[in-house]
């Protein structure tokens, strides 16, 4: 029998990329506060991610969690990220530990390190051979309150990993778009993540052996300033796309 | 005229250490949710640290903030630290920026890195020449949910520093006790902070020039595994105490 995976925030774009490619690879349980707009490949739970009772139900017999739920707007207010992203992520880890879940894969964001994109570095930062390469070991420098909330999720996961032993992977997702990278937008090309590379990366997070990881989720772009070496080495990530292949 | 400093959580022990030594050095505004148990050396505001309206009043004309308020129990619940420590600290930075405050000194904690105290390292870690020296550049590994909330405060400060330019010092406070260090407790001796060193360190955080700092707040103990070199170099910290001078 396939492994049972709980996917929170499944109705968003990252969930779409994952399910398109992996809907038959795992048994899915789906959680979102929006009622399903389409049939998902598993039982759907509808509720807020801070609904701890519903989370506990959804977590029963689950082996792994991919936690995408949260306010994903870069301009999200503090009140919203405090509830939906910070409290919501602690609720997921708390329920995961109670249910003896083996691993949690957390959708972090490039905005966790947005303040490395200073005026002095941009736009050189977005071009091959730029002035900086981030690899996940640098101190977080969130670029907005949404980014703060993503760093908090990584820290919450660090604690639950250390205290309870479950594996935790934090994927700092770049710019996910279907088909081709954003045009006339160097930043988006530097952190492009294709749909198939996204699904493959999350699959590796479900399959590989690791303790606690912070990795960048981008395709193998020529322009990159996020290293994908750690994802390759530890997770066996093998991206197939490169935004340079789509430039005029 | 003396600089006006807002001290939140002034009725606790850290506030006591600071005010005993520095009550005549600055003009103080005092904020705590407990009504004053004693006359403080300044105007007292009584309210929750998440009371943004009251914080805005208390912040008027303030040059610097020392932010101590929060649930300081290592066993504090998630609900308590989410409100009092996480939301409360964002409220302080938000009000500080709105009031054009020059700097915020944040009371972080040794519990931000409590999970470095693993079974393999303890008790050697608490003895001179131990296996590890933390200096504030290491990745946080909080030892409890209280520690998680302190790391979050540091990250919130990082964002407000980068975005708005105010200076931010995070003091990871050790084991503050009056007169002498804890007896028969090696951990407490390794991270002892005397009252006078505490007051001096916070005074240096009010006086020195810096951008964003994470430093450890301990006396110059022989046993230390927290480096105080950064506090010496950047802040001019000159501790006078050493827990070894109090051992039998």
C-alpha cells in the first residue's frame, strides 16, 4: 500500500504542481480552508490550519506531511501571518508529533532571505557569476513580514526535530510558474522553479533520508544565486529545467 | 537632558538589575502588565505588551527601548509565548518604528540555543575547555517553545533593522542572579550573569554604535561556552564577575 501523505494547502499552486505529477505515487489526504474547486486524489478536509481538532483527525495514520498552508502573499499583514503561518505551522508540528508522523516537509520561501537583495547587489545578483551565493547556512534576512513568518516556521521545525526526532525539510521555494519562467523579470528567472522540478523536489523530500535540512527550491538556472548543491547531495534532487533555455 | 528610555517588563529581575544601577543615568519610562509593586524611577504604564495603543503612548519621544516584557518561564505554553513574546515583540518594533526610535535592545535568552546542550556534550560543555563555544553566529537551536519565541524575536528585529534602519541588539541572557552564582549547578555557573555585569551590558547596548547584533549576556566565567568576545569588541562590554571566584 502506498504511503499516506497529508498535504496542507493543497488547493494552491505548489499543491497543484505536486499533485499533477504525484497523484498516483502516494495515498493523499488533502487539507485546505477552501472547499475543493476540483476533485482531489484523496479525502479532503476543509478548515483553517489552526483548527487543531480537525488537524488531529487529518493526521491519523499519516506517515509524512507536506505543509503548504498559509497566507502566501508577500504583502500579508502581521495579523494574518501570525495566525495562518506562525500559529498554523506550530499546530501542524504539534499534531504531527502527537500522531507519530515520520517527517514534515515545510514550504518556506525565498522571502526568508529577501533582504540579501540589497541595492548594491541588484541586478548583478540575478545574473550568472553574481556577487553572492546563498546555500541555506546563512542567517535568515527576511524581506517582509511574510518572510519573517517563513523563518519562524523553519525555527519551529528545528525545535520539533531536535525535541522529537522527526525529519524536517524546509524548501525555500523560488518563483514557481508553469511552462516557462517569467519574461522580462530577471529576479524571477534567477529563482524559477518549473512545475516538474517542483514535484520532483518534493518527492525527494518524501523519499530521501535526512535529519533537518534547509534547501532552496529552484530549477537549475544559469542565473541562480541560491545553491542547489545541498538538495542534490542530500536529497538526490535532479532538476531538468533552466530558465536560460527560455530566454530570447 | 538625559535620554528617554522605555523599559518594558521592568518589574522582572532583569529590569531590577538594570534600574538598580542605572536609574539616575537615563530618564525612564516603565511598562509592565503588573501594577508597580514599588516606586519606579519614571512614569509607569500598566498594560499588556500587545496593547498597541498603550505602547504607542509609551513610545512618544523615546530614543531607545529595552524590551524585556514577555512570558519568561522556560515551560511557557505555545499560546502564551505566541501572544506575549511573539506578537508582543512585533508590537514593540512596530511602535518603535512609528515613533522613530533609534534603537531597540531585546532580551533574548540562552534557551534560543538550548538544544546545543546535548547528552554527548553535557556536562563537559559546562566546564572550562569544553567541546563547543557559541558566539552568536551559529544557527539557533531552541530548547523549548519559550526559546523558539526568543529566536522569533531576534528574527523580527532583523527584519525591522533591515527595513527601517534602527539599531537592534539581542542579548541572549544567561543565568541572572544577585550576589553569587547558583551553587551545585554547573550549567548555571557556566552562564552566570551578575547583576552589575547585567546592568553594565545593557548600558553598553544603549551607548555603543552598532547595526544588528546577537551577543551573549554572561559574566566572564571560567566555565563559559558562550563567547563574550563580540560583546567586548562591538559594545565595549567589560564584565567584572566570574562564577569561578565563588566556587568552594
